[in-house]
């Protein structure tokens, strides 16, 4: 399957999660753990919708001064996914742009 894509997986404790991979084949967004595959698929759909609005991105700095973002649902404010840690804020901001660009066109590869 081509990039960008969502990769849906099952954890060792029988929960489901996904990662959004960019066109450049890097992970942009990691999801929470879901108890069912259907809920995980719903999370992917939520990313596709909510990723397009800047107000749904929460920009943060970690305790060790790394930059990251959370993508939140506009419906309930819940975190849908979080990014990797970046050394500088411009790399984080570029990852947000890539998330907006790639989320709506990404297909889902189910590896569960």
C-alpha cells in the first residue's frame, strides 16, 4: 500500500491502535488504545475530519523541552492522537501541515 496511510494494529493485550504515516514514510500521529476495531476505525475517521481545522491542534512542549502536538476532536475536546517529539517548534509545525495534507487522502492498512 502506498503512503500516506493509516496503519491499524492490534496490541499484545488485544487492544487496537493506529498510526498515521506521511507521504515521506514517517509517523505523524499515534492514537490512543481502543477496545474494539470498530472504535479504532472511528478514530481514524475522526482524524480525517478534525485534522483540517487549526483550532483542533494543541501545541505543547515536553518537560525535556521537546515540541509536540495533540489533535483533539471538535465534538468533545478529547485527544484523538499525538505526535512524536521534535527538537524545534518549526519541525512540529511542519508535522501539523503534513497531517492536514495527508490525513484526508490516506487509506487504511489493517494489520490487526
